């Protein structure tokens, strides 16, 4: 299969409903992965530390307007013990995720947790953060404390679509999100971003532009997955593509991004599993190389409900056939190559 890189070919590839083409595309994504980043799958133990959130994104189950979720916050001890559990399981890396909060008590606590985890594991734990938009100073502080990767999805790279998915106020600004991504890059983080796939109003051209956005930003890591409506959100009332179509689009997005950016890290996201029990394995076959097993305590897991059905998911993804990079950070080769160029 020849490389699909220009906008029109990306749109056609996403739009195409032929089964054979989809299968070939997915196989090609897997082949390009193995050739460029190898056959190993790297793990990030995901710790969902709190579902308190100051944002009100129209698709998200933990938006601040949803009064039906019970809010929680893990204690520092609980978080550290989770991190130690990930190290005992030889995961190599953890990802600390939370609803967005910017108060000083929160940002200080994160710094302290990062330092403690680093100290308790002799610096062996790779730490990824996924804590939303923060000031440049806060992001620098966390970087200096020892975090080295950060995930912040652009959600939808088309500013018009972004606006339809978020309340229209300064707290939900596309420009701030983009600026934060640039701050992260300048500080020296390995930067991850991504989008939701199969959203209301989203067209194949939007998705093609999402891929080109990630390419142009020169992202190091990507987490993108299907949109899963959450009944307690305004967006759930709107039309979106059927389950099968969202799954297919998600797998194609992974394969196409692997063609565009052969050496980045691509996560097989949990949302895929809602649509198909084998969703994450299928994403690994299409070009993904990262899995983030959820290691949060059961009580946190059930309340961190970004989307419907998340709570009923089994976390024991079948990785028997996968070759796991146990004990390794599994850094983005794309990032390492860029850095080697500079030095
Ligand atoms: N469906 C799928 N993904 C969602 N997220 C939030 N709500 C949903 C939903 N309803 C994703 C966002 C966010 C990540 C943490 O979870 O992309 O960045």
C-alpha cells in the first residue's frame, strides 16, 4: 500500500467503507509500527487521582455541572501506594490523571507526589501527567520535580468544532489549550495530544485535519479514541456515528497516523474497549504501541466516569500475545531522535 499523506487521500481513506481497504490499511499500520518502533508494547499504569473538575466540557461525564457524580480525591498516600504497585508489577511508567484543577493546594500536592514517587523508586518510575491546562510556571515546577511526559488532548483541532463541544467562555478557550501544548514542548516534556473520534458535527475532513494537526505540531505521543456518549451530558442527545463506524474510524485513524508519524508512541485507548472487547488489541494491530492499564483503586475507578459504561469495563486486557516492555520507560523514539539532532 502506498503512503497516504495528503489531505484529500486521508479524507478518502477515512470515508471509504470497503472492508478490504480497511483491513489492508490496518495491516499496513501494524507493519509500519513493527518496522519503526518494534514489536514491544509499553505499559503506563493509569492512576485517576480525582474527578473534581473546574471545566464543563459538553461531552465529559465529570464536567462540573454533572451533580450526579460523587466527587473524590485520592490521598497522597493512596496515590503513592498505587505508583509503588505499578513498579512492583514492573510497568516502568505511570500516568497520573485528574479532572482539571489549578488551585495552589492541588499543584503543590502534585509536585510533592512526583518528588516522593521519584525518591521512593530511585528515579526509576517514568512519570506522565494528564492534568489539563496549567500555567507555564506550574508545568515547569512539575517538570523539575521529575515528570517528563504530559498528555493534553486538543480534543478537536478545528476551532469551530472545538467551540461546539465546549461552553463559550474563557475557561474553555481553544487558544489557551494550544498555548499550553506549546508551553509543554518548550519546557522539554515529551508531549502527547489527541482527539475524540466520531463526535457529533465531526466530518471526515475534520479527522483528516486532526491527523495533519498532530503531524504539524510534531507531537511525540498520541492518545485518541472513539467518542462514547455519557447520558448525563448535553452532547449525548446529539447524533453521532454508530458504534461499528466509530470503532472502524478509530482504528483507521491509528493506522493513518502511524503512516504519517512512524516513530511516535500511540496509545491503544480504553474507550475502544467500550465498543469492542478486543478494541485495544485491534488498535495494537493497527499501529498502537502503548497500553495504559488502570491501576486506580476500585472506588476511584467507578467514579471517574468520563463516558458511559466505563465503570463496567474489565481492565485485564489480554496481552498474552503481546510482547511487553516490562520495566522500561518506552519513551517516544520520535522525541529521542529530535533531541539527538539538537545535541
Ligand atoms: N467519550 C470519549 N472520550 C472522552 N473523554 C472525555 N469524555 C469523553 C467521552 N464522552 C476523553 C477526553 C479527555 C480524556 C481524558 O477523556 O478526550 O481528554
